[in-house]
């Protein structure tokens, strides 16, 4: 299962632009214990504005150095996208943006293939800022990745409280599929029965309505596929590489050339820039055939409920950014508990 189908560039199975090379067991490429063996901070102190600002600076430095924005978006969305609004048991039973993606078994779920790399990337940030929760670091990294790539500024709040351990991990199979399984169903086999459907639009609605998100949010979040790549060894989708991901020139939003490891398939030609080109590419019959167009992408322009939003975002990047910023913020807060209550805002 993949949370790519609609969420993120970050969403589909592997949209990250940074890959960690193999290392000794138990160690990440950046020299920190792997997410399944290392101890993460469990601070009892409320976070301050100054700590959050320093953390933000460190995250910006990491993103600019590694060009790892897409995988950080995917990590955040796969953590928060587990949320079930219908679970009324005491927090954090409903899942969501509570930091459980760093724990087994959740980090080992099929939809999360490759995301241990992203957890390890954020290990140095977590160690440097022990009063900033891991769920805050993950969601901040996602929002900063979008903004640094030229996307909208997202009105984030911080102070999320982390779930205390792996006993609060969400079940496998509650994130979206981009294509149907061999049985012809999206969401199965291996998915939760509540999200199974024989159509891409039905499946997307079952997954995102469960989180409390509507059709506009589904389409807006799908637009994040403008950012990043899908990898066959993670999502089972995409090519080994294309003319846009073969190591050839990619320019970032700041105009500088990005260094990246070749591989995967992108939805757009400039896949390190966040804009509305996903929506101009999907309905274009003359678009380059090496660009990715999945069933859950195509349905945005064929389904009557999705199409008005997809066309609006195709015609206006400003409208896309407005809707996207609202949807991203809501997604980042699903299932969250804040300390102090109401959260902390930055400038």
C-alpha cells in the first residue's frame, strides 16, 4: 500500500529525492542508530519559540544540503495519514501526527518502504533539540520542504505531544493505494476493509473521508505529486529512471542546480519545484510519456466531484496554493495533542 496515490509527492510509495546508502546494521547513513534501535527524546518540557526557531534553521540546512524535501513530506504524511476520526478512545488511539512512524512495526509497513531513511535523517535534529517532539520535527520538516521548494507558507502550529511507544502504532493498510491489487481492488489485499473499493475515486474518498478531509483537500494534496519521485523498489510503481531522473540537470526553486541520486519516475519535469505543473500535466494528452500518470492521478480529472477542483488548480496556481496550504495544515494536525494547549506559532 502506498500513501502516494494522492498525498504527496510525498505520497506515493517513494517520492523522495535522497537515498541513504547501506551501512552497518543498526546505524544510519548519517551516523545515528537506526529508527528501530535508537532511543528518541521524550521530553516532558513544553517547547519554546526560540527552540522551535533554532530547530527550523537546522531543518532548513538539512533540506538545502541533502535535497531531501520530498521524502520528508512523505514521512510526515504517512505519520499523520493514519488518523481515524471515528476512533473515540482516549488519545492517542486514533493515530495521526503522533510520531509513531519511528517505531516498529509501523516503520516496517509496506507503505512506509524507504522511510526509515527519512527517520534517520532527522535523528540529528531530534538529538540536538530534545524539547521539540519528534512529531513536531517531522511536521515542521514537511512544511519547510514545501515552502523552500517554492510552495505556499503553511500556517503551522507546534507543541505536539509524542505517543510514548510502539504500542500506539497504527495498523497496516490504512493508507491509499495508487493502483489496484491483483484482485482488482484498491486497498486490498492487506488493506483495511473500510477502504477497499474497485474504483480509484471510491478508494480515495474512503481513505480521506476517514481522516475528516473532503474532496477539495484530496485534490489539493494530490497536487503535491508535483514534488518528488516514485520508486519501483518502494511503491512497486515507476521506472528505474527516466530522462528527468537520470542524473540530468534539475533546478531548485532558488535557481540553483540540485545534486541527486538518479532513479525513479516523476510526475512533472521539474520535480524539485513545488508549483501547479502536476495539474497542467495530468490532463495533457501530449505530455511526455515518461512522466508518471497513475489511476489515482487520472481520476481527479474524470470524477465529477474531483474535476472542478482539479481544473481550478490547473488554471490558477494561486488557487492551488490557497487550498493546498489549508489542507496541509489540517493534515499535519490530525490526531495531535498540543502542549501548551492551542500550540505555539512562529513568525
